[in-house]
C-alpha cells in the first residue's frame, strides 16, 4: 500500500504540473505557480489522510488487511485530487468567470464519483473501514473548498460556510470528549443524513456553473443549509449522550417525527409551493423577465413551471420536479426581485428535494434512487 500511495503521489504531481502548464498559457507565471503550490499542498493533505488510516484497509475490525487500496479507494483518491485542483484557485488571483468554468466541471465530476466509489466497493466486494472514513474526509474537504470558492464568486451567502465548519467542529468536539475521558456514543445509521450530505455536494457543484446566479443561489443555499445544521445538532446530542436512540421513548419520538413529516409536513410543503408559485405567476415579475429573454417565451416558461408544480403536487417524481424548478429559478430569475412568494417557492422546493414528497404521492421512484446503496 505504501508503494501504491507513492505512485499515486507521483501521478498526482504529474497531473497538477500539466495543469499548471496549461494555466500558464492563459494566465501569468505567478498565477500558475500559486495554483500548483496550493493544489499540491491540498493533494498532500489527502494522501496523508489516506496513509494515516492505512490500518483500516480491511473489511471489518479483526479482518486481515488488504494488500492494495482497491478501485473504490483509488476513485476516492481521484476525487481528492480533483478537489485539490479546485482548491488551488482559492489563493490564486484569477478572473471569476475563468475560475467558475474550470472548477465547476472538476467538482461536478468529483461529486458524481462520490456515488461511483461506493458502487464499485459494493459490486467488487471490497467495502472497507478505510473507504468509509476516507470518503467522509474527502467529502468534508470538498464542502470546505468549493463553498469558499462560491462565496468568493458571490454565488452563495457567506453563512453557508457554517455547513463547511460543521463537520470540523463536530470532529473537534469528539476529539475533546475523548481527550477528557467523556463517553462518545455511536451514531445510528440514517439514510437522511447520507442524503443530505449528497445533496450538499450536488448543490455546490451546480452553483459554481456560471449560468446560475445570485441572489437566487444565495436563498437556495440558505434553504439547503438549515436542515444540515439541524442534523448536525441532533447528531451531536446523540454522540454526547444528550439523546439515547436506544431508549424506547426516544425511538418512539423519532418514529413519530418521521410519521409526522411523511404524513403532514411534506404534503403541506407541496401545497404551499403550489400556492406560492401561483401567486408569483400572477405577478408582473414573470412578464418582465420574459421580455428580454429570447430563449423562453412567457408561455413556455409558464408551461415548464406548471409541469414542475404538477409533478410536485401529485408526488409523481416530485424530487425531479423540484430540482428542475430550482434550476429554472437560479438560471432565469436572478434579476427578479425576491418577494415573499418567491422565498416560499424556493424553501419549499429545496426541502421537497431533500425530504421527498411524503404520503399521497403517485410515484416516488426518485426517492428510492436517493436512499439506495448502488451496487
């Protein structure tokens, strides 16, 4: 495994050097050098994190070590290098549009590979403790580097960095408890926690692309942020012993909350979105938007918005409808003044995307795709 990581370091250095030479053709020598140095430092951090966890390269505690990383962990390493390449732009002085067009595809590929590495691990029968921890480290680095880039590009509000800080504060809190001899309780596996993390990566990957502009992306980011911070708060109560999931009363509470969300809260979000979208469609903002838009006529845009709303209200691929709706808002509506109706539409659509449509839905195949483990 040591030789494999050394080879990975060599290959990463060659790739980053090639990237620096390419940047040299379109930017200054100082810029290319800065990018190479800082992306190399982040790559070294990724390799170090993998090396420090080499003893976890086994299927379970007590199982024999695997002699090689395996393809799943190699894909995770590749994700880390892609994120490091994005991170090089944090300190290098480059035009915002150039940074966005370079980093957006890099991190989009990294986000897609986050689903691929798990698929490869399960399909090849090489799920490892290393893969579980290392994947989380790479995810957290991506959700630190890319939001910083997005804030610098005025794509999201600075408050979204609370999501970036939450993981590291959580880990720091665990370290403090262990150092002071305090108990650390295990987290119960939770599909919602996994889905929320995946959607955050998807959001920051999409928001980097130049067509998606503030202020819509600012509001969308805040709507994405709130459930994640609540989730970290609940997880902290669990690991610190404030909540004991094994207790019957706590189990009943969580089950009741899940039933309430599925039966009442999520369907209510669908109806709320429909009413707010109807109010917005009746306002003058939509007509003002389409006057200067040669691609979308008012009728075409209204039809598409109506189709998305129908998918959400009927619960027929509602997450897909919410995703398309948010994409349209962020792409075509940045110049429209934000009002209360638009705020309700955004928050409702984001939370439907994160949680699903709940009860009284016609088809929820998209829910199954979000929660399943590929492979």
